[in-house]
C-alpha cells in the first residue's frame, strides 16, 4: 500500500493496526480502505499526544520502582506539575521530558533554570495546601528515544 513503516510508531501495536485494517475493509471499497490506511499511519502524532504517552510511560516506570502516583497534570497558580508521587514518605514532584531525537539536546537538558523555577513555585503552592509538613523532592523522568531514565533530586 505504500505505507511507511517508520512513521507508524505512534500506532500502539501491529495488532491494533490489523484490527483497524479489518474494520476498514468491512466498510470501504478496496481503493478507499488502502488510502485510509495510508492516511492513518502517515500522520505524525500531536505534541500533546506525545506528552500524554510520555507521562503514561513515566507513570508505569515510577510505579515499577515503588512510587505511588497521587496525581497527574496538577494545575496550580504557579504552573503545572506533571506527576505528584509518594516515594516512601517523601512527596515527589516529577517533571517528565521527552525527546524523540537529539537535534534539540537531551530530555534532561530541557529542564532549564526557568522550568526549574516554575516547578518549584508550583510545588510550593501545592505543598502549602495539601501537605505543608511533608518532605519534598523533585525528580525528572527523561525519555530520550526508547531510553527512560530517572534522575532523583537533580536540582
């Protein structure tokens, strides 16, 4: 069909593609369904979809390491916190950064001074309301391509 398999990485699995193909075949003429498959697999996922996927990967990664995920995408007046977790008795604010390529640097390098300042402000607002006496820590989960790395207390 002329499908570029390199651009199908956003499709969840080969099985889900096969299911979609079968559904399209049942509803369309052969020309239409092959064209729709090409469209489905050649579209790049949106930035927000990549971000949600990255956060889901980070959540699973942290849970496997014993973290308890309390909240996701917390909005407070100081900004947004990707994940709020408990690691033993420490309240951990996790920033998730994803980079698919190296042209803009590593995922960890994207957490610059400005981002750290915003995260500290948002975390202070959250902690003041929810857990004023808790021990706090900041972690970064960096997703560089297929590699996931946890940076504990990097700032």
